[in-house]
């Protein structure tokens, strides 16, 4: 359990303590953007490999058991995670890369939240913590939950440093909380911009993982009968 905890801390530090902070800026200044990207990628792969290995070998204590009906609720709530993940990859005109795109304002899934991928990871990890209910799973999935939730303001701060006024305008018309800008009247939902391909892909992935969960991970997502 100690190794798992240390691996979780390392994972969070790499992705929150370095990636979106001034420590990253200092590393980029010394190593260059390419050098930092290579180093960060190596550190990221190594940390997740260590985290997964530590989880598999960790002693654990059951804290609660999710009943069969709760697993159905968890499975249904996993659908938004897959939809957000697919929308973050397919047809996402995210402006995270340049001031020119930022100036055009949020589009597509960015109208809903400017961090769709991180929210997909947050939902996934949070639901798996509830579904597993043992100490090792809480540490393992908790590391991803902390990374996702802390990563959102960290990325925002990095973008503010890089793009100044362009980012301020983009942030004012969007929100971290899904639907926040829409409910506040600062934006509107445009399903046409999101399109049909990404939601369909998310739905297919969701159904595929429900079916294959037992075969891939050794644990059924749903208990039937």
C-alpha cells in the first residue's frame, strides 16, 4: 500500500505539480519545448506503469460493496464520461493551442466545458471509486480524480500566462463546470457544432466497454440475475 501511495503521489506531481505550473515554464526554458515534451512523456508513461503495477500488487481492505442496483446507476452515469471523451477527440475545435483560435471563442463541446477530456477522466475515476469500494482502488482511481480536477485550473492558469487577453475572453464565454457558462447565459448549446459522429462514437465505446469489461479487466461492469 505504501508503494501504491507513493506511485499515486508521483503521478499527481508529474501531471499537476509540473505540467501546468511555472516549473514547466522553467523546464521548457532549459530543455526547449521538444525536450520537455519528450521528458514529460517518458515520465508520464513511467509513472502510470508504476501506478498500475503497484495497484495490482497492493494489499487492500474492503470498505463497502456496491450492490447490483448501484452498478446499473454507475454504468449509466459512465455514458457522459464516454461522450465527453469522444467529443474531446472528434470534431473538437478546442482553442488550447493558439491565440488566433482563442479569439474565435468556444465552439462545439467547448461551449459545454473547456475541459471535456479531464471531466471524462474525473467522472470515470470517481464512479470507479464508488463501484470498487476498497482502499487500494480509492488510492489508484483517486490519483486520476485529483489529477483531473486539479488539472483544470492548472491548465487555465497556464493558458492565462501564455495568451493573456485572448484567454480572458475565451474563459469568460466558457466554464470549467459542464453547462456552467450556458446556465449563466454566457454561451449556448449548439448541437450542430458538436455533430453526430462524436456522440455516436462515445455511445459505441460505452456499450463496448460494458460488454468487454469482464473479459478485459476480469470484473463484470454489471451483475445480471
